[in-house]
């Protein structure tokens, strides 16, 4: 059983060692690798089901996406990893991991139906690593696994169901959510006007903004406390579990929500 983990690690090491070209893709039974240039402002999207996703800052101007499979009883050949492009002039890229034959994935979302080849009975896990150049936007999501985004300089969307989410960007905006786990977000000065939401059910939500913020905020918990480093102009009655308030001049809506945990709005 341990051979499965050793083989997966070996294949990933070989994949990472390959020289990076203008656009390169390598797949085999246990590993996946793609590298190529993605324009600033375009999207890199990674969709997983079982396994963590980590995003790091690239050392050059190319996106690098690697994945490795690990397993105990399942069959790694039943899990496929596919790459495609989308958006204007196919400038954005998407990589998805599939556990069932009839699953599909595109920029609109992930769709899967159970089939006889396993699905829930297949314990194969896929761990993704994304290396992201400056100015490229990223959207990453999984179901069972943590999500960690560090080194991003543009918009980030990050989510999971069972696991924590940490998403850091010197630019932004950043949105993040989970169900079972903590949400921690840190970003640079806010631009744009879109609404932002940070949510979990079982865990705390901690969000840090750089500098002054103009927003209408909503902080909600059931079993926990609310805290803000920003001066709040309260709207409506004072409720220690649910606050509506204005920061600065007001504007976009920012929501921080949990059931079992604390909610903290911090100023960097």
C-alpha cells in the first residue's frame, strides 16, 4: 500500500523536473503537469473533488499547474485530469479532476453523476499546486481538502466544503468560503465596487484589509463573537451576534458569516 504514495511522489518529481516550454502538458497514470503563458487579467481555474489545492507565486512569467495522485485502495486510472481553455481568444485555462466517467467541468461549474466505476468508493486523492505570475486571476475549488492561496497579485476566488481556506493577495478582490473549516483572507487596497462574501458554518472568519475601506458591512455569528478594527457606524439595533454597519463612506457590501466561530474584520 505504501508503494502507491512512493510512486506518486516519484512521478511528480519527474514532472516538475521537465524543462518549461511556451506551453507544455504532461500526463501519466499518477501525475499531471501543464505550463504556459496566461495573459494578465485572464483566469486560471482549478476544480478538484478530493484533495488540497495550493497556489504560489511563480518565479517567471508562466503559469505552472502540477498534480499528483495518492491512494490506498482505489485505482488511480479511474481518476482523470483534463485541461482546456475558455474565454475570449481562449486566453483563460481550466484544469479539472474527475472521479466519474460522465463528469464535466467548464467555466460555468463542475457537474458529476455517479456511475459504476467508483465515485465515492474510489479513495484516490489529487493534490494540485499552481504557480501564478503577476496579474493573473485565479479561481480554485475543491470539496474535501484545504485551499491555500499565497502570492497572488490579482483577483482570487477560493472555496471548499471540508477544509480550511486561506487566501492572500496583494491586489484583489478576494472571496472565500467553506463549510467545515476556518476562512482567513488578506488583501491589498480594495478597488472596484463588487460585493464580497466570506462564509463558513463550522469555523471562524478573519478578513484583513489594507488601509481605509468604504463599505456597508454585515457581520454574523450564532456561537461566537464579532470584532472590527474599523470604526463602525451601526445600522439598526445593537446585536452582539449580528451587526450591520457602515465603514467610511459606505458602498459595496461586505459580508462575513459563520455559525460556530468568531468573525473578525481587521485593518492591516
